[in-house]
C-alpha cells in the first residue's frame, strides 16, 4: 500500500505518523514544497518577541528523524497535479525535474495561504505576512532597522504580533476596518482587548479602511487609509487566511464553506482514494451542525490523525469542532468557544448572553485579578451556545475549556451551574465566575 501526503506540517505529518503506526509495511511518502516540516506554526510570534529563543526550537522532527520512524519526507517537492482516476500525482522537484508518483491513498494537507489584499503591489520590500518559519525569518531580518510597524488586521495573528513588536521596542500602529478581535468576540469584550493594547502603547485605529500602500524606492513607507496615511517602516498584513484547495479542486474534489475542501467525518473527499485534512478543509460546527471553515492548529492535527488512521485501514472519525480559541494579548488572556451572541443570531438561534465581572480567585488572597465571563445560551431549551473570557491573568482564560467540554455534549446552563468545580482560594472563589455566570444565564433563558 502506498500513501502519499501533500504537505508536511500539522495535518500532513500527523497523518503520516499515524499511518505508519497502523500499517508499518505501508510506503508513506510526504511531499513538502518548502524546506522545513513538522514545526509549531503557532509559536512564530513568540520567536519574534524573544520569548522563544530560536526558530529551530519550533521544529518537532527533522526529515532524518521522520525517516527513522518510517516516513519518507521529500522537501522541495511541489505536487502540481492529481490524476485520481489513474492514481498518480505530478511532482516537481527543486531542480525542476518532474515525475509521476503512484498512490493507493492520497492526502491533501496543503494548509492555508494568507489573504493579501488587492492594494498590495508586487515587488515592494518591507511588506510581510506570517504563516511559516521563512516568513518569520523575513520579518525578523526586515525589522532590525525599523522603528515603527503597521499591522493591518486585529485577529489572532495581528494581536500576537502587536505584543511581539512592542517587546522588541517598536512603535506599533494597528489598523482595522472593524473592531479589535471583532471576529472572535462580541463588542463589549472587544473593547477590553483594545483598551489593553492602548495601555501597552499600541496605536489602535479601528473603523479604518486601508486603501493602498505608500512606498518609495521600492520599499514600503506605510499605508493609505480612508482616514489618512499611516507612516511605517514595515507593514504586516494579518487580515486572515484562505484554504489552499486548488490541488484538491484539480483532483475533482468538491469544495464547501469558504472554498475549503468538503470532507466527511473520516476526512474523505468526494473523490475515491483522495482525502483532505487541516487548514485546507471544512468541518462541522457541533453547536449549529453547519459546515464551517475554522483553521486552527489542534483541529489540523486531529484531522490528520483521523485521516492517517483511515488510510492505513483503521477506523476513526472526526467529531467536528466547537470553535475554541485562545490568545495572549499582553497581560490579558482572551478565549472563546462555541458561538458569540452575534454568531448565534446569524445562525437563527434565539440566543441570550449574560456577563459577569469578577476575580480569578478569592478576593482576600493576594493578587486577585479581574476576569470577565460572557455566557451565551438558547432561550427555551437552556442549551449552552458559547462563552467568551477576558482575564487579566492570562492563564485564567483556560476556564474556557470547561465550556468547550460541555458544548461537545450539548449541555445546558443548568448543568454548568450544578458542576463540581475545583475550589481553593489561590485558584478561584468558592463560587467560581463560571458558576455565577451559569446561574444568571439559566434564569435568563428560561
């Protein structure tokens, strides 16, 4: 049995390793068009900030180490076409030679590409995106003589980079068409995050549309906006990503939400023998039952494991997601799971949200810090729909995992209110903010 994997990072490498463990005699080959495989892309901002010492610290396994585990990794190899009926792919090596490689099973794990707006011209230096280690190295080198950086976008990556650049002593201006973290949180929580950015010296400009790039002598000098020009020595574009689904489309696979590859719960595409996993494909949002595109690291790794197991003859299913995410924004921990109030309303649900402002542990114990919890539930049924947490002690935001676990089982606000949560004064009040919020929500949705 020959299993080919296109893409050697989260989903692809998880699938390859799982496949060789289930089928040790299988010929498992990974084609990666870059030079690096098996690394933690979510750690990129923390190398730029200096919290992580070196880019190599992000690498989990080298090709040689993977070969010792039974995976044939071929870097610098770009898969350019798929003939699913004939059972082969076309591969172009770094030296330009082209070969055809046969397969019994093919996994497309091509990931996501950064969205680059039309106003970014070709060939201008000092403009960056961040999706992989080479991107990170380019930003690192490009900022050595910079004093001021403009970040376009205020989602996960933009917020993490704002902190990283401030840690380097740079002036940072953040330009965002909507609200800070506006796709992650509801409005009141967004305001807390923006206030923290501004407290840390970030020049935040919301409600501002970027219309162009200013540049001189082939190098960026800032951005043009509908509120005037913003000067900067470098510009980082962080407005989101799109699925790299072109190869799957050439294979004849059906695309779904946001142009991502449509797969079933075993990671099969609509084409026999062709599978997909990771940031290139869609999944099911368990709260609504609808198809969504939510590219996140754990999701990609879990999808890869399911695909690898099934390609090797095992039996595994991906259960979908509830959309749990967390980030550190200076001293804040910011987390969400399930649906925001706005997302619940967009889904046609009769939703109600409640907010609780409290302390992350007993007020009489030293260093108790503010924490805000928003819980969202469905009127009538009392079903939990989602939660958002903004905590001054960033690790306290991990309470979000309690809600994520309940969302997976379709639990109610009453069920949360009755939970036996851990209590000791250094960790929580006797009535944790989650329990208080749950009681308030249970009354509100009856």
